[in-house]
């Protein structure tokens, strides 16, 4: 059973996210990490299901300010892809924090089925302070490409 926060945003594991994306041709994955993360860490690869990931920064790099026009830019990108407000939209970041905030913001903007990929692309730090070793998209063996 997945967890639903007080905002109505459901936390979904990476494997459940993949299952839902694979099963619903309208579902969307939005990666809200920074351009630097996309370039140096990689991005989820949805080519097996003939889709692209929507790349929209939640925070700007290097100052880590929340992008003031995030909801407007993402709404415009989703509209351009004919994504309806009733579509299931999954938000992913490094480990689940920024993606939760982004999902909550888009819920407030009227998108009714925003989901947080709770383990993120790299997951939490392990005991040796490394990522992608105990959880996350990469750890689960899901496809990804170097940005």
C-alpha cells in the first residue's frame, strides 16, 4: 500500500511508478532535478514505453532557489503534450523531497493525480554516504541514460 500525505499527494515506489507508467499510456514522469543533475547523474529512460521524461527544474542551480514560475512552465509543457488535469503525473528528484514539493504545488494548481516518487532517482545516502546503493530508480535497475 502506497502512502498518501495530507496534501493528497501519494508516495509511490520507483517500481510501482514504472508499473503505472507502463500500464497507462497517458501517465507522465516529470523530473524536477537541476540541469547539472540531469547532465552528470543521468535521467530516467522511458524509451521502452515510447515516452520522454518532462524535465523542469524545481530549484535553480547553483543558488537552490525555488523556480518562481515552476507551475506556469510545467503547466505550459503539460498542455503542449495534451496532458489533462486528470492525468496521473509522477514527480521524481534525487531522493523524494523536491519532487514532493513540486507534486504538492501542481496539485494546488489543479492537477488532481500528482504522485511523488518517494525513493527518487538516487535514493537516500547509505552508511558510506553513497547514493544509488540502497534505493531509488537506478538501484532498482530501471532504465536510465546519461544526460
